[in-house]
């Protein structure tokens, strides 16, 4: 009964959202209170010549060539009206207005703290001709053989395959390096017998890739992470150990490895064999991949795996019946499906399981809908299960602003006849809302989730944590570097949680500050409720580097205050 | 990793210490801000020496050889040689390797005329395109580099020209964009390659490639009495040069040939345009067997009604024997906002910088001089020349009345050709978009109601297609009362010239209300936020996720996700066989009581929205244009595709009919 009831709630919420989106039949009132209805007197020729009059206006007589200030003289002499918001929008936008209120103060505070200018767009087009501005030179890749990556100049040497395709094999090596210093302190609780957690470390990570590029659609990608190694703890518990130094323990951490992280081929059947469809009359352009690859579905809520041995087949750009752009991908994965348990926060490698998935994404007129299902078949005690998810991503046009929304509903069902730690029965409702205040590119977000019972993702990689890690807030996400875990536990089983955040842009968009507060409450254990607040400052430096400063303070019900700070230098090449 | 234990430990310590050192050094190191200003420094502009010249001066000279080794050519030593070389001679040399369309025009005047006003011919000259690609390059820290421009000037990129050069300084053939040799010197299947295909170099006497082969050419070469003595690659110097062979390359007649540039997806998997993919899934491909060329190069613009049968060349004083001839105008949603002296391409108009005025084939004026010619002031017309006010100042190049008169004669031809193109472009758009009459009119206590249906008129792709995230097609509604007072509008423009959608800077900044009834078919770029889902943006740059957007190959499979993690396009066009209803409501409050009320619905089309101009303007426009002027010309070029009128015969606010 429970899934049915939850589905009903989900549908009800969806209908409400759709209702809000399409409620556009409100009465009109003048946009500016001081403006009464002031229609424009049109010329006498109008009634005689109909649309010619309006065309004359379209030619920009008056307002067009000499830009008028608003609201005195609107573009073509007509004052638009602000429709009167219906009551539900009044309430909703009253809430968003209240949430938005601190952003200006935070912007002023950040301007002082970081000596940066808050970014905003001018409304009017400039009349100043500035000429072509110089552009930065192309940052070359580490290795470019045969043909440069998006480089001017002659293209590389080619070969013509026996099937008629022209390939220009080119080797490109690129990646990112991350290094950070992190400190974290969480006081224990004498009453609960929890000891202090404290560490300070330097750690680093290198993601390096070599791509043998053949065409625009065919390539072989090879990737390694030589400075952080996947580790196998007791009972195949997965983790990653990062090269660095642990100040607390006074020891060097060894993460060196030569494990293959990524190694796959992808291509398009129709492009590999162009002679099979010489006149382009057949639909043989199936995309496919085979090999070890990362995979994400439902924005990481259903599948979030960084290393999956899989084979996929994809059809793209299908349309019909209101569907504007459908992509469908069939996935078969074997050998190393990571299974995640929310009870012990463990990720284990299930070498005897297989994953079958069907992933779809469709654009409709107002929404993008993802509908995905995955079946994990396991031959050992971890159990088999079905996980599925449906989501709608859309923008709702309010009356003060417009709002980015996404609503996900996910569920998992064990199929082995019993629940295991990795095959929970449960549902997850996940909502994300954000908007950009007037004048700039800032962002305000309000995200929330409700985990009912033990929802389990089909597969999650060792650093991905729980389903809340990717989407709720920066306080919930693992940094992917060292031991600096998320300030708020990112498991979603039997809990509700949410975050409110402000991302502010400075000096164009090259300096950013994010303020966030978040909290989580368990629906079964009142002693594990957590609240935290954090700040991130990130700044682009030159063409390759990003500085990141993270800090937080948090409090869990049964423990004292926890604090953490980290500084990271991220280099892209 | 199976390494000796001591070595491993040592490496571990060194690398960790290295990381610490990097952090420590970097902590004191504040790299100067990259050239990335949203509010670029203004510069004084004179048309005789536009600031673009400064940029152009940094550009590498044209290449001595077709394909030197390495990518960062030319090398230092080559630089010295090149700068010391005779520029005119070098230009001639490169000219020979990449013949200009003007050389082709000599024998193919009809093809040239059609092409000269086409979107292909405009592709690289477009100030909006160039500004946009420079803006994206700046915002992606240089990493997007030639991704956009590779399609727009394959010749320029093959020559190694810089992406941010002024068009005034480019090689003449590079400036021509999708010129003759961009297609007719391609002899391999490149597939969906986002324009990265090789033009076979060689002077005008070298073979070209075409779908039908050399039958007509062989007739010409075999008949010197009629066509004259011609020079090919196999003959010695003769009076007239001609390509020696037309090698059959059937793929040129296949849709996949178009798909090389009209299915645009980045190395990170971002699907910018997918016109070809749409076509492959369409009934036109599956059931009708109709190709891109059938509709866009045939007798009737936008419809598969066959091809004209005409001579394809005029050699000596004779036309060749008639055969199927494709139309190379390929009209579409783009239109020129350039000075009419610069576009359409005109053999008589443009003289290259440094060329002698009296040189054979030299045009009337350089591009810089044309930019000084005030055609809007009617220079060169009889009326103007007869009434020039005393003391009127002309630039040096246009002091001579005879030059102004000659310029006017050229411009009259240009205007005629532009008008012809505009008609064909509108026909093409009308083939793609269909609009019903105003239907289901009604009135009640809440006001007036009516609907309009819009549907896709093609069987080959969605409408809009291609660059659909920046194609503006919308309905403009006007309601006025019997006194002529406008009481209601939707689809009207804000002071910048934008419709009042969420991309309008007036709407975004809260200065005018959002047009809730707006019917628009523009797709939207969507970028992922650091949290809070995704949002629409004018440019698909992922600022929120990353203060340093940096384009590199995607590290997950491109086709599984169909897009990169951080950006995508939400298609909002009309699919093949699909339709949309636009529903309108005129509220009682705005009714004046002076009925009857007239309703007019227009379907309008613009090549790009003005907000794009606003967003990219920090990168600067070529030709001395400012953003306001660019916007004005874009708005002036809006097409009105359809118009429907209706009268609500109600006479009072109570809405009794």
C-alpha cells in the first residue's frame, strides 16, 4: 500500500506544480501603479491601412532609433501590464521574496571580504563600439598528437577505413589535479560514548585521461587516477585512499596505483559504416559504448557510478506526439557493480551481479522528463532489486520572477523476496527549486528531500555517498578529495532534509561565494538530527587554476559542535 | 601498484610534499585576472583604422605551405621569413591554393550570384556570429577556440588564421565563409564532424568535386572552337584558367554531406544543433526519400519541387548544354545586417587592401572605404549629388562624385539582390511554419478569448531547426478599439528590441513584466546549477558549477547521456507532424468600451534575439558596430510571415456582442 500512497502524493504534488505553471488567466492591472491605462493614439492612416500603421511603428519611429527611458516612453509607445498574481502565486512568491531578502546583504558582505565587485547586467544596450576584444590563447593539452584539440590550422592526417569513413586518429591527454589542506574537528559526546574526531591532512588527486579521437563520434577514452586508490575494507567495503600526509597520525598516505579507472570505446554505427546508408534513408545511427565508464541516471539519485564495466546502446533525437527530443539508452553492466547500503553507509563491490537499465530523457513543450529503470541481478546475499525514477524539470513563470524546478520520485523494490542492506524497499521524493534574482547571474536555491523507508540506488560508487550527496547542497556532498566528508550525513533513509543556499557572482563570474544552511531530521531516530551552515569561496586564477575555500560549522543532536575548513587548488589542463 | 617499496614510499612523500608546496606557493600567488571583462574597455573607433586592427596585428600571416608541421605554426624562423617576404606575392600564392568564389564567378555567374547573397556567403562575415564565438571563447578561457568558426570559415582555419581577427583583415577566400571550395574541394566522407573537414588545396586549374562528374566539362574541353582555348593543370599557360576535371563525389548530393556542419555537437557532447539527426528520423528520409538538397537547392524555396534544367557555366561567349542545376542561394532565417557594400559579395565592389585601383578585376573600394560610404544619406543618387550642401565633408575615398555615383550603381544591384533573397527567405520560412486563422473567438465576463494554431509545414525536420536555441519565431498580437487605441499586445518588443520573455534584460531586471501569453518557438539553453537544478541561459556556459569553464573532451560516454553533465538544450520547437495552440485572453479591464475590437495576429521571425547581442557585446563587434546598432538592424530585418485579422463585434465593457 505504501508505494501506492506515496505515488498518489507525488502525483498530487505534480498536479499542483503543473497548475501553478499554467495558471495564466489572471486579471490585468497596470504594471506601474502610477500608470493608468494609457493606450497610444495611432495615426489617422491606421483605420484605412490596417497593419501598415503598426509596421510603421515596427520600423522604430521614435522609440527605436533613440532609446527612451522606461516607463515614460515604451518601445513602440505601448505600456504593458503586469497581470495580477493569483493568491497561490502571492503566497509562493512571498516565500521566495523572504528567502531572497538576505542575498543583498550577503553580497555586500562578500564584496568587503573578498574585495570584489558584485556582478550585474545592465538593462540597456550600449551605444559604444568597442571593437573586437582580444581573446585568450587556446590552452594546449598536455599531449596533442596528429591534430590539436580545437586548434586553428590544418587538420591532422587521416585514414579512410574500408567501410568508407574518414578517421583522423589523434591522441589527446588532459585532466585535472586537485590538492587540498583540510582540517576538521568534531567533538565527541561523553554521554553517548562518542570520541572526538579530528584530523588535518594534505591530500591530492589526479584525474588523467588519454583520448584516441577518431572522428566527431568515435573515440577511445582511457583514464586513471594514479594518486588515489580504491581500497577494499572488511567485507569488501569500498573506499578511496588519497596520496598525502596525515598530520594527526603523522604518517604519509599512499594512494599510488595503476588501476584503470576509465577505458571505453564509443561510436555511432551509422557513422562507422556510412556505405550501409548511402542515401541516409535508414535509421542506423545507433550510438554505442563498451568498456569501463562512469554512469549517472536521475542526476545521480538512481545511478551514480564512476567505474562501471558496461555496454550501452542509444537512440537519439526521436520525436513525435508532443515529444520533441527523445533519447533512449539500454545499459548492461557486469563484473563490478557497486552496491550501497544506507544503514552502515557502506559501499561494497558485488562482482557477481549484473545491471540492466533503460534510461530515457524527453523534451516536451514545458518540461524535460527523465524516466529510468534499473534492475540489479545478484547471485549472492546482497540480493536483487529494481530501482526506478521519474523526474520533471521545468521553469515556472511567476509574477516577480521565474523559477527553476525539478521534482524526482524514485523507488526501489527487492526482488529476492526479502530486504537486504543493499536492497531496501523505499521511496525518495526529491525537489529542487532555484531562481536568479534580478540584474545578475546569482542563484538562490531551496532543495529538499523526503526519504521513506530504505530507498536504495541501483549502484553508487565508493565516494558518492548517499543519494542526498549530489543534489541537496554543498554541505551534503563529499568533496571527492581526502577524508573531508560531508558535514551533513547524505543518506536519505527514513529522513527529511533540505538546504537553502545563495550563490553570488563577483568580478564577472570568476569569483563566487556560496552561503548555505541545511538540516536533516530522522523520522525514526531523534538523536541524529543535524543542522549546519557553510560557506564556499571559489576563484578562477588565470586560465588553469581555481582556488576553493570551504568552511562549515555544524551540530548533531547527540554531539557538540563540529567545524571544518579546507583550501583547495584545482588545476585543469 | 607493484613498485619497490622504498621507491613507492619516496614517491608518495615527494608527491604529497609537492602538493603541499603547490598549495603554499599558490597561497601567495594571485594570478592576474584573465582578459575576461564583461565591461570591456571602450576604444575610440575610426573606420579607417578600426580597433580590430590591433587584434589582427597579432594574427599570424598566411601560410607559405599548405600544411606545415605542428599545430602552433608558424615557427619562429618561419615568422622571420614570412615577414620578410613580399606580401603581395605571398597573398597571390595562397590565393592560388584556395581559389576565391570570385574566380569561379567568371564561368559560373548564376551560381555566384545566388551564392553571393546566401547564408553560406554571410556565415563568416556576420558580426553577430563573430562576436558570439569570441564571447564564448573568452568565457571558456580560450578552450572553445575554433569550435564555432571551423564551420564558418574552413579556409580561414585551414590557413591558420586567428579566431578573433577582423573580417577586414582576413584572407579574401576565408572571408567568403562557406565558399565554393568549401564543398567542391571536399572528396571524403567526414560524417558528423562539426565542420572539421579538409579542403583539398590547389589552384583553380586543379580538379573540383561534384555529384554528377565531368560530362559537361569534357564537352567544353573538347570544343575549343566554341568555348575557347582553356588552361587546366595538364596544359601550359593559356589565356583562360579552368578546372581540369570534375571528379564525381556522389556524397555531395547526400544529406550526410550537409550533416557535417548541420549536426553540431561539441567534444564535450553538447548538442548545439541536430538538424541532420532530426532529418534522419523524419518521414522525409524514411518514407519520401527526399534529401536536404531537394528542398533547399531546388526550384521552389523550401519545397521538394524538382530542379531547374539550365546551363551551368558560361565559358568564352557560350553557355554549356543544359542539365540539372542546383540553386545555391539556400535561403534561410538569417539576413544581413552589414553595409550593403560589403554584402552580398560583389566582384565589382570590393578591392583588397593594397591592390592597385587600376588592377584588372579590382573592385571599386576596399572594405574599410565602403564602411565610410553613407548609403543612408543617399550618396551617389542624382538627387543627393544635385543638392550637396556647401561645406559637406566626404572621406578621401569618396570625394570624387563619379566614385559615389559608381558606388550607388553597385548598391542598387546589391539592394535588388537583397530584396530577392528576402523574398525567397520568407518563402522558405513559410514552408516551415504554418498558421491558422483566428479560431474559437469568444467573449465572456472575463474578456475576449481567441486561439491560433501553428504547425510544422515540413516533413524533414522540426521547426525551427538547427540553431534553434537562438532562432526567434513568435506571434505578435495587437488588439485595438474603434478609435485606434492599442489596448493589448503580446509578442511586442521591449526597448532593446526583445520579446518580453525571460531572456529579455528588461524582464530579467524587473523593469517590464514578463509576457505571460507569449507564443515563441525558441528552444532554450539549459545549464546545471551548483545546486538547485538547472536554469535557462542565453549562452550555455556553466558559470554556476565552475568559475573556470574549461572545455575538454567529456570523460563519460557522450551518447549515453546525449549531452554533457553541465549543459543541454531544451528543445521547444515543433516536431514533424506536430502543432501548437496559442491561446489569448484580453481581460475586461483593458477594454475601453469603444468596440468593435480589432485583433491582428502576425507570425514573425528574427534571425537571433536581441538579448544574444546584449549578452555577447562585451566581446565587441566588428565593422565598428555598436550593440544598439546591431540590435536595430536585427529588429529591422524581422520577417512577417503571416497575418490574420479578426473583429470582435462587442461595443461595451460588458462584452455583449
